[in-house]
């Protein structure tokens, strides 16, 4: 029973890098999309000068509806990369820590008790 618990705990520590990337990308992309469209719908004489500065990083981005789609794509790609790399780094650290643990077993090699 102890071996089964060790396997379950070890497996539970690892993150799925692709899922983490997609989740982070969606949050970042939707953040830019919603913020841009909020300002577009709000209107006014000058629309979102601070948000317009994203155009310096996101080529083609403007505070318009089409710009919100472009911003979503860029923010999703950047968020995906950040989420993926954070999950990979986390998994790397967990794997190293698991190997160093006294009496620790490597993944998937649980002995029967």
C-alpha cells in the first residue's frame, strides 16, 4: 500500500506543460481582448493611450476590435510560452528533488511491500 501511495504522490507532483501553457495563454489573451474591447465600447475622445503602448510589442495591435484579436493572438502565444516554461521548470525541479530524497525511488519503479 505504501508503494502505491508513493507512486500516486510522485505522479501528482508533475504538471502537464501543454495544459498549463494553454491555460496561461487563454488568461493572458482574454485579458488583452476584454481590456481592449472594454475601452472600444466605452469610447471617448482619446481611447486607451496606455493600452495602445502594447503596439510597441505587438506588431499590428491598435485599440480597435481587430486590434483586440491581434492582441489576443500575441498575448496567447506569449502566455503559452510562459506557462509552458514555468511548468517545465517546475517538473525539472520536482524530478531533481525526487532523485535526492533519502530512500526515494525513481518514478515508476515502486517496489512491492
